[in-house]
C-alpha cells in the first residue's frame, strides 16, 4: 500500500471501502475483513483507546 492514500496518511473519506486487514480476536483467532464480509453486508469497526 505504499502508493495508496492510506500510506500518505490521508485516511478514509465517508463512503470509502475499508482496506483489507487481519487482526486477532480475544480468543487468539485471526479475523479477516473480507471473510466476515462474505456472510454479512456490513461490519462495525470500533477503535477503543483506553486503559484496562
């Protein structure tokens, strides 16, 4: 993604599709955005910054 607007720090605009990503859930399992979207029309991504 070095030549994309994400790499340039411009982020997403309203209506843009999120870039593909993989993360780990609380059970240590990989969560892949495109795999979730195969069975669902939408995904809510909540970024929480806090102290546990």
